[in-house]
């Protein structure tokens, strides 16, 4: 986004001063999708007094004189055409319109005293403010049951704020400015009176401007509906938009998810609900569609003709320390596979959308999910970590957690083979693996291509043809990277082949630190961009795939395979992969 701003340069102005011409060293931003027109660019245009751009015949943009209050509908239409927005989008994005002085954004973090709010949401909001992505007029309110003053909230929030982005000298000054915009209101989550009192405080800070309100529900799912009911009836905006961000889990199965959706829609429209999966905000996940659809070398290969298997791997090197009670109610399949990994799979496997519009992208994801073959119990392996001593250090078993039952069968590891029954992916196994207390922490997508037919150099690889397989690896976290494994000749007079990497290592290529996923998703919610949020029919399709499996596991009381804390997981996962002639790509991970 910043690149768009920096590439815009004022080249000349007309003699009479009525128009100023703007030349672009890259395609003009108004020719790009709305998602990439950042708030920062809009605000910068306003600060530079160029709010009213008009497209000229030669491709340049010109600005007209500042609008007066009785501006014509034609001028308003010109603004919307230039920005590539519809009438609805123009009204919907009130927090970022060209007349931003007339609107304000109020962000209420419901559950402000919790860990998620302290560690992720407030730091993300500060990062957006620090980089200039929040609108001129904004207010942040914390709402929770805890008794707290504004000063105490600011003190709590200040402990987690950092100017990690580029260590600017005005860090302390920015923090002080941000904290002055933060306030607190104590109340019950099911009290309309408490939310009505919050509404009065919000109105006082909004100062008569058009009020746009965003509620972030950082609370347990069993009180979502009460909070939504009260916020909707007592604290929603009267003249702007009202949006609600809902954190996972979105139910435990199809029935509970459908019930939650039905209850939410009693008080909100679908386009007001932003179901957040923070993995969709990660840089490498968002880059998936760019990598595939903007590079000619990949799209022709993205099918069963050339891809042998796809692996989606999630591993953590720690257990459920501190959240065993929550985790035992859901397990690794609900916690990771049904949402994070399945969302990545849908983005990876979808057909080319009609446009980058949110609904077009989400339509294609839903098609993938509905095309997936029902999961069979024999295509799933579950595991649970047990205690282990390594290097004189003892690591606890999952059931050693005091909040977990000693006879719990909840899986902390799962591997599954999934299939998409459509023309592009017929017969290609998509292998998922997710686990806690494993030997390393990483999330990655591994694409293993087919063997070269009639390979002239087979004898140089011996009997292990997998060593000659090309593999594309997208490392989502940590140490983000995209690399392609290729075969090449080792320099010398002999014919010795080697496996090398074409490596895009983000830390080496880009000096700017990658934003946290919550920053991107919060900004999208403020802008009304829904592409990275989950639609209700998408959620239904995801649960329809996993619910029968989960019920079968629980009804049959399937005992998970035990694996030592800090190991590579259950042996059964390797047998599952071998059944489909696949070797897990992370077995010999290059450091």
C-alpha cells in the first residue's frame, strides 16, 4: 500500500490553477481493485488537497477545485468512478471517504481485559495508527466486566505497545496520542442498560459526526449472542455503519454453528458480521492468489496433471499450557483443521474468481468446499502427546493438565487425507497434519509435483525418485519464505546432480517487517473489505465436511495414538501418507 503512495508524484499544474496533473510511475491506483486503495492513500490525498481526481484521456489524473457544500451529484459520481467504488461502497466506507471530517470510527473491544485484547487487538490498532491507516477521527473503547478507569486501561494497554515497525524517533509521542484516544466502560455483556450507557459515551466522543461503529467480540462464544443483542439494540450507529467481528470457534459442529448463525442474524445482517480467522490475514496466505494468478509459470501447473499431492502442515512445539480446559472441549481438529487449514486449502484450490471482489472470491472457495469428498475414519489419524524427558528436562503429558480429565481422548494431533472431486483436482490427495507438543513450530504448504516422465537422469538419483521431485514450499510462519526445489548439475567434470532451492526469503528480500495478521483484518473490517472473512454458507460447508467425522470419533471413543512430547508425532501419520504413495515433506526440513 505504501508503494502506491510513494509512486504518486505531482508533475505539473495548469496555468490557471484550476487543475493539477498527477503522473504515476506505476498504474494509477484508481485502476486497481478497491482492496488495494489503502486508507493511507485516501488520507494522504485529502491532506494534499487533491480530493477530487478526474481521469483524463491520456491516462493522467487531475484534481478539480475543492467542493462547496452544494456540490452536484455529477461531481460526486466522478469521485466514485475515479475511486472504483459503487454508490453503496462509497456510502459504506464512510470512515474513509474524501470528506472524512464529517465521519468518525468508534472501535469497541468487548472483552478488553482478556489476553487476546491485550496481546493482539490493542497492539494491532496502535500499529495501524502508527502507520497512518486509521481515519482522522477515531475512538477506541474497551468494554468488560472488570472495574477499571480510563487511566488503568491505558496503563494496561501501554505495556503491550511497541513501535516494532521501523523504530521511528517519535514512538513515545505516537503512543501518547494513541492512548489519549482509548477509553473504558465497565458493564455486563448481557445488559442493555450498560450498552446504552456506552452508547452515550460513544456519542459524546463522536461529536455529531456520522458515526461508524465496529465491535470486536473478544469473549467466549457462549456470550456472543447476548453481547450482539445488547450492542445491536442499544449501541449501534444511528447514521453510519455498524459491524461486528466474531472470533472463532464458530460452534462445535454443523448444528451448533447453524444455531449461532441464526441467532446472530436475528440482530445483524450477514454483511455486518465479520467472522475472523486470523490465518487468512497472514502475509503468505494472502499472497497465495497473487503467486498463482499473476505468474504464468504456476497457473498452468496448478492441477492434477502436474501436482502429485498437496500438504498443509501445522505444528507447535508447545502443549496446551494455560488453556487445557478450553482445548479439551474442542480438540485439534476443530481448533486448527476445520478452520485454519481448510481455509488455506480452499484458497489454494479454488478456480480463478471473476474479480478480486469479496463475494467472487468467497463464491469460489465455497465451490471447493462443496466439492470435497466426505471424510472417512480410515483416512484420519489422531494422536495425543504423553510425558517425555529430554536432556534432563521433563515435559508433561496432555492429561497432566489439571483442567483436563485423566481419561480424556481429545486429540492434540491429527492427520487426514482429503480429496476434491472436481475436474482440476480429481485424485490428488490433500494431506493435512496439525499437532501440538511436536519437535518444531511451523506452518507451511508443500506442493509436490509429479515425476518427470522418462527422466533421462533417473540413474543419477538411484531408486529414491522422491529426491528428484520438484517441490514448491510456502512457509507461512515463522521465517516466511517461498522456495522451489529444483534439480541441477554440481559444477565439475562428472555428472553429479544436486537438489537446490530458488528461494524468496522475505526477511532478506524485504526490509519492512511483515504486519501482524490482526492489523490487516482490522483494517479490512474498518474499510468494509470482506474477502478475508468467512461467509455463513462457507462456514456451513466447512462444518458439513468435518461434523460426521467428529461425531464418529466421539461416539466410537477412538483412542488416539500416543506420541512423546517434542517428537514428530504418531507413526500412524506416516502410514496414512504412504497409503497414497506420499512422503511428508517436513521429514527432512531444511533449516
